[in-house]
């Protein structure tokens, strides 16, 4: 778990882990520079449950959420790993369901990542909607353009962790830790989906990465705030460039064409080549609205992307 100014909901999240039906777990927590009572709460839980370790109690430092999670992952050795946010509630059988789903792959020494549906809830945990529905995928090409593996639902095995090249990765080039791991799992391992929600995914307005509806209003809002869209696309391409540097030898065929083509957009590519790329290797977005917006930015806002990258 990585925490940051999470005092409001932190106790509920940790209690939901303590109350899991599967009890053979250890919770490692790194605080990312909180200014509220979060460190005090973490110390309290560490003192009362030997399965909880506040790993940086005496050297709290802000490094950002992605680097914080990957630092934890890199410095801990277990057989299975999960990631926890600070403001959700885990359903009682979350760990058990994940362990049961991933165990056959661990026994076969196959790198694997389990992820699940989420029940989106409001501040008071009242149900709002399911987050994924039918919008999940397992193939590399779709992961080039979007992520459906939400970190707080993930479990990965040691076999997958050993393939991540954590010590060689420039974490500053990664957009999100869960998306990065999903990219690697789709190339080097196995992705397994649990259709049942395993978590109450709280939406309260302060989430670093929250649940986003994809509708016409959202599209129009994004069209009038293209700087944000450009930033997201640029961060994605930079992450893909780092993936290409580390894992290019594992990507073959049409996947290689997609990776090479879209990473090339970080260079000075003329309009005709960008148009040809989008036509030949169309963006694998599930929704037409998303494909339109992505293509619009690549074709008509490319100078802004180029400027941001220089």
C-alpha cells in the first residue's frame, strides 16, 4: 500500500484487509510524504498487528504514486503481490478469490496477473455502478492505447515480478504502475479476469486516478480541454518508448508494427505518415469517441505534442 494524506478513509481500507477470509498475508505500507495524521495511523496499525509493516516510518519522502508502489515491489520478496489504495474497501473474499485464480499459473511457473471487476461507490460506500462491465481486454495492442487492469484489483506472482526488470526501468517514464505491469503481462505472461467485483472503489473527488464515464458530455469536455488529452497521450508514448527499450525482443508480428509505429510519433513525423499510420494500424480504443479524439490529437495537435516532448 502507498499512502498520501489518506487519514479520512485509511482505517476502513486497512480494516477490510485485516478482516479478509484469507489470513496468510503481510501488508507493507510506504507513505509518500503525508502532512496529515496518516503516519500516526500507520504506526498504530503496525503496533497492533504483526502482519503490518510501515516500511519507511523513519524516512518518509514524496516520490509519486508510481515510483512509490514500484519501490515497494522491488524491495519486498514474497510469492504473490497485491496493490492497495488508501481509500477503498476490499470485499471479504478478495484475496482468496485472487489466490485461487492465480495458483494454477504459479504452479506451472507461468508469469501471471489477476485483475477483477470493481463496484464503484460514493463517499458513504453506496453502490453507483460496475466499473468495467464488458470493457476489459487481454491483448497487447489494446494495452498500447488504454488500461483496464486497475491496480487495486491486481495480484501478480513472483514469476511475473521477475520479468519486470525493475532495476533497469526508468520509473520517471512510466505513466501508471498498473498499466506498465499489464503491458508486460500481456507480452510475457497470462492475464486472468475475475468477473465478480472484489472491491468497493470509492469515488470522492480527491482520487489520484478515479473511475471515468465515457459519454458524449465527457468527449465534448475533453475536446475543449485538449491540453490534458495531449499530456496523457504524450505520457503514454513515453511509457511505450521505455517498454520498447526493455522488451522489444519479446514483441513480434503485428504487435511489433504497432509498437514501432506509435513510438515513432515521438519523432518529427509528417502529417501524411501519421495519417497512414492511423489508417493502417488504427488505434485500438473500445469506443468510437475515444478513437476519434485520439486520432484528432495525433493529426491536428501534433505540434503541441512535439513541443511538449522537446
